[in-house]
C-alpha cells in the first residue's frame, strides 16, 4: 500500500473488476485512454491478471472508496525505467486533485523504493487537463508521435513525456 496526500494506492483485487469495467467504459475515460471498444468483465479480469504479472497496478482510494487506477508497467531493469498510466474513473471526484496526489505518491514510490531512474508515459494531444498535470508535477515532453491515434474523425498525436528523480524533487519543492 502507498499513502499519498488524501489518497491511498492499493493493489487491484478481483472485487475491483466491476468498478474498473465501469470506469473503462465511461466515454470520457475511454476517449482519453484511447480505448476503442467496450470492455466485458472477462476482458477486465484478463487485463488485470496480466497487469499484475507484468507490472504494479493500483486502485486509487479516497476515504476508503475506489475512484481510479494508476500503475507502473513496462519495467526495464537495465535502464531503471518504467511506464506509468493513470485515470480517475469516478466522475464525482473529477477536478478534486486526486490524480495529482496519486501521481505524486506513485512517483515517490517509484524513485525511492523501486530506485527507478526515469518514469515515462504517453498522452493524447488535446488532453489538456492531463498534460497540464504532468507538466506541473515535473514531466517534460520528450517527443510527439504524429497522427498515431484516430479520434473524432481525425488523427491526433501521441505525446511522450518523462520525469526523473531530480525533476520530481524540484517540482515537489515548488509545491
């Protein structure tokens, strides 16, 4: 378990699968996570079992209630790197800062406990809330992969970002 400011990150359990299914089928979440189909409960079960063996998936809890997902995957031990994913699935808590607190807690864990050197992610062009959050916490844009995802009648870029321990520490010191 990882404690953050107002959030707790805990491992995904099978009883979380229905909530994850609902979140991943939420149109706004699906849009920005670049999901292109409806997920069944069996899909979620298979995906979460794979995520558990290949990475570290967490449920974001606020006051004991699950509100979203965050995790690390694509670990590259030689490079001391991993990839990050994040979404808040519960609409009722959007805009309350829980994504920022969960992200800060997981980054701290990744750098201090896992001794990662760098953590990366990608986001879709146009996802301004997420891009703003990532930049605010210290991520920098490494690359833009032009026209990688079909969205709403056009191709959009994938924005690749990363953060290292020093950048995270500087952003945290700046508040």
